[in-house]
C-alpha cells in the first residue's frame, strides 16, 4: 500500500477516530508486527496536539503462552502495574486507540473454561475504571492487516499479496481509500445522523423482525431509548468515532423484553472458535433455547456467563447491501463483519442509548432496562429478505426495513 495513503489513514484515526484534543494523553494498543503504521499514527496524534502518546505493544504468541502456563489464580489478579495504568488512564481521561491486526485463530487451543473464569475474575476489578472513563474519553477501534489474518481471509494468495489485498479491503471498508478520508467521514457521519433523527422522531416501542429463514422476533425498546450511529460525543462534547469502519444505526433494547426466535445468518467467532448455523429462542427477554450446528456447547456457555449474558444489549440496523456486505469478504473480525448485516448483541448495552443517562447512576440505568454483563457479543441475523416493522408508542406500524434494506 502506498505510504501516502497509509498516512491519510493514520491521520483519519487521530483526527476523526479519537479526535485528539490539544494536551491530551493517548494510549494506543497495537501488535508488535505493525511498527511502521503505528509510528505514523503516533506522529499524527502529536500533530493533532497530544501531549503524550503511549503504545502498549502486544504479541499474540507470548500472550497465548501467558494464558496457557500461568495459573488461574495468577491470571485472575489485576497486577499492580496494570492497576496503576488503569488509574492513570481514568485520571487523565486518556484517549484510547486500538489497532487490531491479530490472527483470528491465534488463541485457538486455550481452555475456554479457564478463559471464562479469568474474565469473570478480572471484570469487577477493571469495572470502576471503565465506568470512570465511559462517556468521558474518546476511543476508537480500527484495524491493519496482520500476516496471519490476511492469509486467513485470502488463503489462495501468497502472504505478501494477501497483506496487500487486505490493506485494500480494510481501507475500502473504512472509507479511507479515497483522496480525502476525513471529508468522506464527515459525509458518512451526516448520513447516519439523519437516519437516527428519523428513527428517534418516530417514538418506537417495538421492532418486529421477520425473515424466510425462520426468524420471527419481537423486541421492546427502552422507554427513553435513542438510536445512535457514526460519531459520538463525550459528556464534555468532544466528538469521536468509536469504530472505523461503522455502518450501523443501533439502539439498546429493554433487557428482559423480547419474544420469539432468531436465526444466525453468519458464523460467530467467539474466543477463537466458530459457532455456526445457530438459533436462539427468547422468552421474557431471556434466551431459553440454544441450537447450533457447530459450537453449541460454547454458545451455551457464552449465554450463561452471567445474568445479562442471555439478554440483549444491542439492536443494530445495517442494509444487506452495505459496502462490507457487498464486498463478500468474511473478515473473521467483528469490527468488520458486524457491519455486513443487521445484528443483535448478547450482553452489555450502551448507556448512551438511554436519554438522560448522564444524570443517572449505573443502578438506575440498569433499572430502566439497559442490560449489564461482562460480555458484549454481536451476532448476525440480517438477510436479503429481512423485514423490520417498527411499532410506535401509539400503536402505529412503520416499515423500517424491506427486502434487507432501509425502507425510508
Ligand atoms: Zn453493533
Ligand atoms: Zn455490538
């Protein structure tokens, strides 16, 4: 990939992704195999005004060894230096940028039982810092092609050709392949904003999903729910784009209020394993039946991680013909694959989908119906014939999706 195009992409992540403000602290999480691109991003962050930029380098093979050899007890403790780092991030409201590039299969073979327990143990230790940061800092997840990842997506190509093809695919999906990606994102954000405004004006109470594959599902939305998409704002009003790419308009459903059955339309990659051709049946908002042709045990484990893991935290609307869907590429990475299809997420909901959340405590937000869980896992349910009807608070029915795409 041409260096000049990569520089534009790096600039996009610094200026539109985290939108670094003068004097801010930035933490970047990136893998060791990406030194050139990460260097560009660090420089763009400084040019945008960052006072300090730190890179937390990760290395999947040693990370895997750590998970393999360390005891459950050792892995379950948030080490003092990790704690100190979280404290610093929370105190500074540091910007956080994740640059993903890792092998989707890189953690294969780890004991899922052990990994679940580690997550369950670490989550409450990290939660106070995450809560302090939420809506107070800018963050962004984006991606660059690691070699193993590129080979998995383009197995028929040589390694170097696969990486090049992956760069093209990532930049196209991220609207970063043109002359002026920053401007392209301005337009894209405006389009998503207009759709959110339309949906928010309708005052919807339910969404009803139907598809020929058997999906027949009704979900209730929050009483004071809002649809969001594209960029977001911190409480102080700093705009940022949490995901690059993003195509979705999403909201938080009311936890505990969904009925019917949904069928997956794409495989779900969870903890390095694929769950395929599955269905989830809900009663009173909770998963009561799980079926999968592949990975059923893992899926069952996932929905019982904690109380909220078997309830929905997100309803996302994405046209079947979105650029990522139209590319036909399976990325084996949620950041991309979730933008190919309408999806739900099991687990944690987003507070910002509740109007006035900033004046409420975590407990009150939960009471209003925003789901809480240690997991947030997207799964795809969109299809070419999907119909979604919205039912408004006063009982009017409005077609939201028709034949897999926007009906407005
Ligand atoms: Zn989503
Ligand atoms: Zn999600």
